[in-house]
């Protein structure tokens, strides 16, 4: 196998293949391309999928809390939820505990679409990690999760939904 990660313009001893940022960027770009294709049925693509997954988890009591949790501007979230609602994937309902607040609730159609999308995402991930042996994939996932958790971000599996 030819090493194509070194470039003539790089200082001697620098190998992009040893650069974590380069490797993560290449994998993330490829991941986004493959997963983006799998999530084309969602309004706003991956962002719509992520929002739907969070709605299904049921941990955010309002549209504003959902926006804050996902790091999406509340105005952008309004348009996103408008589009999800227009597609019949969610409904806005008044919060029984606070009539000023609107809850975003997934419809059956929304649940079904997320279920199909989860399978497509898993297939895209498997394809991306295809060159690795099964044990290597498991080890990579474990180590990446461990490093990600060390940043303080909470774990959220988009395919995990609340039992409703």
C-alpha cells in the first residue's frame, strides 16, 4: 500500500497519517456524505433527523428547551419545527403544566421515519468502518466514545427513543 499522506510541501518528519485532526476530518467528511444521503427524507437533512431523535427521546419539555439542547438558534428551530410539522412528522401541543409553552411531539409517521433512518445510519457507519475488522471497529467506537465523554458532552443515541 502506498503512503499518500505525506506531501512534498510538508516539513520533513510530518506525516498527515499521524495527525489525529486530519484522520478525524477525513472520516467526518465521509461520514457526513454517507449519512447525509441516508437522511435526505428529513426536512433539513441531518439537523432534522437529530431534532426528531431528540423529540422522540422526550427529554426536552419545550421547543425552546429543544433548541437550547441542540445548540440551534430558537428562530431557526421555529422554522425547522414548522417544516417537520408540515411533513407530518411532529405536532406542537400545549404543555398541560404551562399553557404558554409548546411541546413538540412526534407523530407515528415521524417515529417510523426515524426508525428507517436509524437503520440507514447504521449501514452507513458499517460501510465507513468496513476496512476494519469487527474487533477493531468495536475498539475504535469504544475509544472515541471514551474521548468524547471526557469533553463533558452527554451521550445521546439518536436511535434510542422514549417508550411512549
